[in-house]
């Protein structure tokens, strides 16, 4: 699908000025948060929910293969994105973090959390270069808010919990992927679906 075919409800949504607030963590990690970075984000959510070819993955766990508890879609470098606002966000984030990152965001991953039973376990994005060097991973959240929790990788309680949704931006930087873990825990609360859009640099997953 070419870009002209992806301008889904583009006039109903927009990016605000990018001015996130930073929370320093330990060990050289930090988190930036900007609530409501995308205005009219519910229109983008509806477009993506309908237009993206969401994929149900399976993975080995111990002696069996289980369903991944969320739907996913990955867009490689150079691949057309499913909404023009996502490309605009990628460009804006690359520009804003250029001095710290030294390179642009090039890949986009998406997760669809259908309800409170969908989740992602504790992990860091440590596949590739991020296992040894600092990087930045930006997450744009659309739809119903869900908690994104962070804790130090070397153990201890959950120290930070951010409820993100409806166009909120959360960015993890510095050593965060190496020294901290993050998760979207399951919840028994009645929550609607949420789409997480992750922006990463080349060679980081």
C-alpha cells in the first residue's frame, strides 16, 4: 500500500509541540513523558485498528508453544507505514532526540492489547546494539490507558508506573534498555483496547 493510500483521517489528528518532561532513573537511565502529544488520537486509533494487518504470534515456552498475549505488527526500515501521522511522529522524534541519539528512528513496531488479559512480561529491548550501548526507544500510546511499569534489572520492586493512552508519549533513554526492565502487566479491571507504537533505531529490537 503506498503512502497516498494511508492518509486515514489525517485532518482529525495532529502532533502537539514536542516538550516531554524527563524523570531521571538510576544507572544512567531516564524516562521522558508527554501526555496527549497526539491530539485527536482516537481517530488514529480507529484507523489503525481497522487498517493494520495484525498478527497473532506464537512462541515456545518450556515444553510447549503458547500464544503471545497481544497482537503485533512490525514495519522494517523503509517500509510504508499505515498512517501518515506515524511517519510525522517518527520524523519529529528523530529531530528532537538527534543530539542525544546521533541517528534517526527507522523502524516501527506495534502491539495491540485487546483487553486487560493482554500483556507483555518484564523485559528490555536488548536485541542488537542495545545490549551494550545506550539507546532511545519511544512509545506512542493510543486508545485506553494501560500501565507501563519499570523496575531495575538487578531486582527490587517496581519503582515507576505510568498509565499511558489517548496519544501519550513515553520515551526510555540512556541505559534504560540495559539496566532496567519494563512491562505492561495484566489487569482484571475493565479496560478497552490500546495500541502501542514503538520507534527504534537501526539494529535495536
